[in-house]
C-alpha cells in the first residue's frame, strides 16, 4: 500500500529530542503518545511483564497481532517492568529523571502510591509535563468507577444520540477513548510550548468522561434550551432534512446533506426534476420538512429508486449538492481502496513482529516532511537496551 518510489527519508520533526515515558494501556493514552511519536518524540512504553498492554490481546487479525495495538503503538520502545519490584520502580524513576513528558493511565490513586503522581514527580523534576488520563477524573462520586469506552458513551448520553429512532447504539469506534487521547495529545503540546516560555512543566488531567461530554456539546446545549433531547434519527439529522442515506435503484447508498433553502430548491429542480416540490407547503421550509420527513423521504425515494448510483451521483454533482457514498471498509469501493487516499499517497507500511503492516499517514501534515512512523514493538523488545542506557551511575 506504500506508493512506489515514495521518499521515506526522515527529516527534522517538531518533537525531535523530546523524551516521553508512558505507563499506558488500552486506547486513550497510547493514541496520545503515538501522535507524539509520529511528530518525532522518543516514546518509551512501559508494559507489565508477560503479555504487556492488554490491548495486545483484543484480537489477532493482523497476522497474529491485535488491530487496536497495531493502530496505536507504532514508533515506540517497549520496556517491561514489574513496578511492584523496588528495583524496577527505581529504574523507571531513573528514566523519568531525563524525561520531558510522563503519560499515565493507571487506576485512580495507583500513580500516587508508586510515587509517580504529579505532585511527587514535579517536585523532583519541575520541567516535567505530567499527564494523567482517567475515566472520570481524580475526584467526584465516579472517581473509582470502571470506565470502559461503552460505559462512558452510556453515561454521557452518546448512546441515546446514536442509532435509529427505535434502537439506540454505541458508536462504532471508541469515541470516548479517542476524544481523551486527542485532548491529552493537544494538552501535552500546549504544556511543552508553555515550558519554552516559562521553563516550567505542568500537570495535566484528562478524563474520558470530560472529553466525551465536550463532544456532546450540541445535543446537551439543545436539550438545555429545548427541554428535551434531539430526535435520534439514524444517519438523518435531528434538525435538518433531507439529510442522511438514500438508496438508488441498483442498491448504491448515497448520503445527502441539504443545508439551506437555495440547495433545497436546486435539489428539487435538478436532481428530482420537480421544481414544484420545493414550494409544496409540506416541504417549503426546514421545519415543515422535518414535520413531514416520512413524506419527504418517500418523494425522494420515488425518484432516486428509478436511477442507478452513477446517475444519482452525477445529478448531485452537477447540481452542486453536498453528497457522499456510504462506503464499506473493504471491496473495490471500500475505504481501504478510497481514491482520495490513493491520490494523496496516504498509505505507508511499518514494521512489526510479524512483518510489514499497512498504516495511514497521520492527519497532521508537515509540508515537506515525512512523519516518523516507526515499527510496532514486541513485548519488552527494548527492555535491556533502555535499562542499560539509563542504568545507575
């Protein structure tokens, strides 16, 4: 999947020389540190001896490796340490003495019991950026509650916003973990920038609950104002119509997004071939279209059902109507073969314990510079080398 002849030379990157130490597992923290690694940071991933990060065992579909682990852990050095062993804990403290960033997602209170809490470490190392990722934060009645992604989706109301009117559903990706990971990533970058000006590190706290609550900003604001939640509507929109997935006569699924009255009138005239529909009292305004959504969809389906997918897409493109293909992940028209990825050379391969595996280029594009997409480490692969480098002097 890597384009032939692509220049893989590594040039200077923004985080070259930054040392990140991560006591991490699962998704949120590893996502944050993987982005730091892609931008040039050296990331030492501390894992428990044996199987290491439990995300290594989520599945075995990537040549025996876990898809989650492959996605989240390229470019890191794996060091296995039993932190209940005083010698291992002392070794970690030696590494941290030279670190710029420490990221941890231990259970609440565990970092403090190990002497790895923000107060202790920053007292010793004032320039350290200390980032703690948790489920619900360091205080409050839910502090010690289990915080798997689905549970956070449920507690923040995302599950009630996702799915069809009849059936709520979880998001198909770990939205809470991803949100927390990205806020941790951006928070670390902000703290490193501040340190350049002040010489001081910082203590950051990010929780999955807070991150996903922020992402729920629209429905929460809507509910506070309206006194009720927006309507759950599958791929449709609770406040805009027509908006969502429609099916052409050959089964091609096309997603429409009509945002204003000009687009609605053009859609009726140029795509549906019925100018009068735009001024039909049932459909003449956005609120009217929402009230008569079933009739609206029936009118659209009657036309699009007589066309094949290429005809539908052609009419939409000619009319300048916002649209997309609803794609599967695999197949000739799937996201893995998406022409936009191919045209922009977005696929690479990275090393792993089972050989080369495909990986998408990270979304932060540094013009003229290739991100450092390093290999995925085996459990404890770098333990001896790292402990030797940071041995007691």
